[in-house]
């Protein structure tokens, strides 16, 4: 009768798994494999080490690092979770490389080096823009309103951007880096119910979009009426010529040329025919016609 081998030497373990002996030693030194020592000081493994080392080899083959593998072996994370996390990290790396490639191409074709170098990658640029709109423009607003506003105001960097899109995004970052603009936005009169205000302005912008797309000059009409009404109702006042003149004055900072250019650039990044900001600028101009 032949007794099954229940204890393996390092050479046998390496042969069964296809992992070089030196790599097995490395995993032992890293604490991923836990052998016992024979009386002569040699590493010995039980048969479960075969399955464990095979899993390690496969995960390493997919590019997973030792920290992630340790979590899988410890039961802190499933294989699927570890692979998903690795894929997400790879996606981020590829996006950064695509941004860098487009930036280099842009410089090759004459784009400003200082403009692109100051931005970093797309993710960093997006964080700058998110910070501007959250802290300087919106102020204290319900979380769902913030997310809705940011979705239309801060476009997600394209996964494979063109040089023109990278330049546009970089210019957007440069535009909001203006102390005077930030200070003016923070000093605007605040309406308590910001969520309702943004809802009303959103409806007005939707009404204005086809007018902007058609090339119609800013003028009074249903879109402007809805815009003014959003402020008048929440301010508990009526829509009068005096109120419109006052509103036009209080919104002066929102007519800043930097913001107008910003919304043009959003369209260059997203491909939108009319951005919400361009519709908003049209309404601001129409409000001036009412004066």
C-alpha cells in the first residue's frame, strides 16, 4: 500500500504549481505562504499550499499586487472584488495616459505649454472645477441639487480625449482661477431655498435652449418670464420692471466674460449644441433688454 504524500518539499511544490523555487521562497519571506520547518531546517508545506500557490500565480498573472492577493487569501476580499478593483485602477491609469498623449499632441500642434502643464491630468482638472462650482458658485445647496448641477457644469473628461478637448479643459481650469470672479460670486445675494431656485432656472434654460440654437437674439418672452419668476416667487415679490432691473444688477457677476467662455468650452468638451450655461447667459442678456 502506498501512502499519499501529505507534506511537500519546496521543490515538489514548485514542480506541482509551475512556480520557480526562488519565487516560492520569496512568497514565504513575504508571509504569503507559511511553511513549517523540518528538523533539518528545510521548508515543508502541506498539500493545501498547492491550491494556495496556484491561486497566487494566477492572480499575479493578471497583474494583481501582493497587498490585494493578501486580502484575497485572508478572506477580506473575494477574487471578483480584487479583480474589479484592479480593473478600475487600470482604467484610471489608461485614462491618465490618454490625457497625457492628447496633451503632448496638443503641444506639438502649437498649444500653450504653460496652460497644459498647470492642469495635470483630467481627474485633477475635474477636481479643481468641482471645487470652484461647489465653493464659489453654489454655496450651501442640498446634495442632490449639487450633483445635478455639477453633472451639467463639470463634464467628465473623455476616456480618449482629442488634443482640442484637453486644451478646452485646461482653459476651463484657468478661467475659474480668478480671485475677482470668485469673490464676486461669493458676495451674491443668497436665496434660502436654493434647490427650488435651481429647479426654476433649469426650466427657464430648457425653454431658452431652442432659441439659442436657432440663433435668436436675447429678448423678452416665456423663457425670460420663467427665469424671473424663479427669483420673484422665492423672494416673495412680484414680477415688475423695478424687480427686473434690480435682478439684472444683482446678477452682474454671472455675466462675467470668463463664465461665458467657460460654457463655450464645456460645449467643446461634450459636443453639446447649447450648454445649460449658454442658455443661462442668453437669459441674462434678455433680462438686460428689459431694463
